[in-house]
């Protein structure tokens, strides 16, 4: 019986300690969401405090704030918008990748390719979109059509982000 009481006390102690640890983990403020955002060629944010990040996921685009439900999603070609601590918004085009939201309000965005929107040239994007549309019209194979459609989706997303 004494062993049972000791085990019960230990269980209660563990439960109380885990609540304390969980409360300490969730102690980040509104503007304290840690973001790591990188691709093979660049690291844009490394454990940086931000207010919000909006990502283009496969099913739908969504915004992430501190204390967001833990999530794993696949990125589709589109624009990631990072709202920094000072309220400034930075836009990045991503081709694909993944986003992970952790219980401790940390977020990792790992992109295959990512570039700040200001690196793009409007005329080059417009010309690339016209070429991709012509490639889609001329494609005779399913692979050629799929490749052209991916290019159209990418150029359209960049063009929209530049507006």
C-alpha cells in the first residue's frame, strides 16, 4: 500500500511538473514566434522573433501566429509573407518545400528555392509567363503540359506578389 501511495504521489508530481514546463514553453508573447526560414542557397531568418508568417500550402494558404496549433504542411509555389517584430512585411517567393509549426511557437520553413520579391524583374516575369503559356499551348505530352502549367503557376504567383 505504501508503494502505491508513493507511485501515486510521483505521478501527481510529474503531472504538476509537466504543467509548469508546458506553461513555461507557452510563455512567448504575441510578437515572440521564433522563425527559421531557409533554402539551400540562403538563410533568411534563423530563430528570429516575428509577429506572423503567411504561407502558401498545398490545400490552402494560411497564417501562423504565436501559439498556433502544431502543424506540418507542404508548400506550393507562392508567396511567403513574414511580418517582423516592428510590423514590416517582407515577401518571398517559394517554389516548394515544407512548413513545420511546433508547440513552442517555433516555425521552420524549408524551401527548395526562395527569393525576396524585390529580386524579380517585372518585364522578365511577364515575358516568362507568356513563354510558359505558349509552351502549354504547344505541348503534346502530358509531361510537357504539366511542366508548362507549373511554370505558369510560378510566374502568376510572382506577378501577383509584385502588385
